[in-house]
């Protein structure tokens, strides 16, 4: 299913073969909640870029946004990697297969791989920092008040958020519950603890005390 290029809240979704391919790939792979979240993440990220005077490569930012949650989908239910790595690997392969320079593909890989790691992405390339900014705005409302209300309304009109808070939490849990150990070191273990009262997150303190070092 192809989706025509449009401008939403003044942000262009580039009408290129790469963007069209990414849209079709993700539309076929993801349910509505993740697909529309990914489109909003791109739009919010680009809006933050405009606000901050940054000029990301919009094709790369779009691919990063569209692939960032692919690892949560059913095709990765047997994966033992962090879901972020699954999406990052898929995005890098997608870009390299279409002739994108390896260094550019690596930016997308890094943005997706780090998108649940606070603090670090904001210091990196715009395609990375703005992906994380867009995701954070859509999921937890970070810096939402820095964006014009009419822009937010335009984005959510194009890509609505029906019961999004509950639905995204379910999507997170479904994508990670079979690989709980991969949530160590991120905020993702909070999601598993919310759905499973028996879930016990790993402790860095315990890891230090139980290490084989005698001191």
C-alpha cells in the first residue's frame, strides 16, 4: 500500500523512492498504532529541528522514524536482541540495499539503537537527536509545549492517537516480554514490570556484588 507524499504542519514527507519504499515496508509490517506513532515521530522530530534551526536529511530522519519500532513487531518474537537493535539492523540493511552510503546508514542505525537511551542522542547528528526528540514528544510529551499548538493539531489530525497511551504500552510489552533480559539498562523494564508483577529487573548493584572479582 503506497501513501502519497504530503505536507503536514509545514513538514514535507519527501516524495522519493526511498521514502515510498520505507512507507510501504513499514505499513505492511506494523499495526496501526506503531505505524501512526512512527509517522508522528518523524513529524514531531522535524518540527523540533525547524524550531532549533537544525537541518537534518529528511529522508534519513524519515527512515529512522519509520523503522525505530520495527523490532516490536511479530516478525521479531523469537529474537534475543534488544528490540532497538532489531529495528536498527533492519533499517541499515534497507538503506544499504538501496545504495545509501554506509556512513549515512550508520546514522540511522545509531539513532534507532539509542532511541531509548536518554541523554546521549541529543549530542549526536540531527538525524539522531531529532528522531529521539520526536519519539519522546509522542510517547511522553517531552518538549510538547515547545511546538505550536496548530502544528500538533495538524499532526494528530493526520495521524490520530486513539487510546494511544494504553495501546503503545501493550505494543511495548508484546515486543519485549519474551526477551526480558534485553531491557536491562533502559527504561523498558518499567513496561514489563507494569504488566507482570513477577518480573524482576536486573540490578547493576547485584551485578557488581556478584561479579567473580574477589575484592
